């Protein structure tokens, strides 16, 4: 994969799925379901850890978390591609919505 951005990842994932004839399975429903499974696998990596342990993972656990984060990003990127959603635009828009909904202390709207 060339490039270090979401578009390059999206294009690589399209090519990967197409080469394996997986596009038929990449429906929004299936991708959303796969995404939540991967999110659960990420949560599993932290199950029973104390807050302190979760912030100081050993190398093996860190790699397992890294792999689960990659799976989540892959499924999310694929889902967004299928639905025609620009993830960076969506995230920027959501950040603006959240900033208005949850203003930082001292930044509240004046009436």
C-alpha cells in the first residue's frame, strides 16, 4: 500500500476484497457486525486489568491491542467506503457538533 492516509487504505482494501471476491459479502450489515465483533475483541484485551495495568501493557498485549485496532480501522474504512462516507469529513463535522454540545469550561455560549 502506497501513501499513509485513509484514501490509500481504502483503495488497498477495495483491491484486497476484489481480488478475493469478497465484495459480495461486504454489505453494510455484515461490515457493521464484523466491526462490533472486532471492538469486542479489543475490549477483551483489557478485561480484568486495573486502570494502571491497562496503561502499561507488556509487549505481547500491546501487539494484540494493535492488531485489534487495525481490524477495527479496516472494517470501519470498508463500511464507510461502501456507504460513500468520507471518514475525515464526518469526524471533523462530529467534532464541531460535540464542541457545541459540550463546550469547554469558560467557552459556554453567552445568552
